[in-house]
C-alpha cells in the first residue's frame, strides 16, 4: 500500500489524500475537479491560508507582501512564479497580501514586509523578513533547498 499526502485544494480547500506516486501526475481535487497544482503561487486569504499553509503535508513557502514594496513586487513577478513551476508538487508556494490581511501579519509577528515564511504541517520552520536581511531570489533558493532537503 502506498503512502498518501494530504493536499488541500487551492480552490475549494477540500482535503485530498493523494498517493505519493501520483503527486507528479497533475492530480485534481476530488470535490471540485480543479487542478491541485497550477505552477503558480496561490493567493491566500485567511480561510485558504489556514487550509493550505497549516493543514497540508507539503512544505509551503508563503510570501507576505505589500504593494508599496519594490522587493515584494520583484518576488511576485518572477522568482515565486519560477519556483512554483520548478518545484511543485514537492512543495507549495503562496502569497498573502499583508495590507489586506494584517491579522495574519500580526499573528506571525512579521515586523516588516516583505517576509518569507515556510510552513510545514502547521508550524513555521523557517523565516526571513526585510529587517533581518535583504530578500532576494537567492534567499528564496536557500529556503527552498532547506525545505526540500531538511523537512
């Protein structure tokens, strides 16, 4: 019997238990029939954040961003999209507009946007924000390496 991975649907947030062997075969949601992986970061509101970042089995790298931040806009345009296309379904990528969802920013104590946080099975396992070090595509690569090789 093969092991399954709990993958919340990015569209309806339904629980999907997908065989590990089938993760790379473009699985779709058992409830809404939409793709579980689309090769782009998932835009999260609070209910989707709770389902995707906190209840799934895959590591999720979440970019907390703001429209006024040049670093945020740069990460949203290319590095996050490229990482999603390259690394899904081994891990997930998502973004949260910190201005639209200040409760999530406050919950995780993010002192300054942007911030990159990796969640695994409901826990923050790594993070970096602009006050700690300049955030770049290179920093994103290091966080992905850690998530894929240490979790």
